[in-house]
C-alpha cells in the first residue's frame, strides 16, 4: 500500500475493500486515515454467505477462517466511533461505512 502516506490522508472519497478477509481490520486502520470525513469505505463479503450467523460447528472447516474474520471485522466496526455503518445483505454482505470523525 504505497499510497498510505501522510500526504494522502483525508484525500479519498471512496474505498472498496475486497481482498484477504483476515486483513480487513488492518486495511481499515490504514484506509480510515486516507478517506476524508464524509467519505465511504465499503467492505465486501462481510456476511460470508450468511455463515457469520451460523453456529461454528455447522460451518465447514474451509469456510471458518473467512467466517471468523468477517465476525471480527464487523465487531470492530460496531465499536469504531470514527464511522457510522450499515451492514447490508447486498451480494455477499456489503458493510458500508461512512467516516464521521
Ligand atoms: C475476490 S478478488 C477481488 C477482485 C476485485 N474486487 C476486482 O474486482 O478485481 C480478491 C483479490 O484479493 C487479492 N488478495 C488476496 N490476498 C491478498 C493480500 N494478502 N494482499 C493483497 N491482495 C490480496 C487477490 O489477488 C484478488 O485479486
């Protein structure tokens, strides 16, 4: 992420995140600085095929890392006072965050 530099802070209107789910929390910490207040960060796959709501023992093992990462990420966003968010059922789950601080 070579564009994560102090000179770029607060200069983006929008970011779409669709890479490795285990790093979503790390990406969020970097991107929240780059997106301006009022800007949007949209995270894909945050319902993980609905498996975020399944009991862990019902989730096939190969789906668990993604499920656990999505749960951790959504909890992090819920507790992040820098954003307001809507976790939507569009596609595989889009968590739409608006930076407010
Ligand atoms: C589901 S695809 C996203 C496709 C993208 N939204 C698009 O429309 O082209 C996931 C992408 O994340 C990338 N990716 C996976 N792990 C990554 C990592 N650790 N760092 C950076 N990119 C990663 C993959 O190479 C892949 O391109």
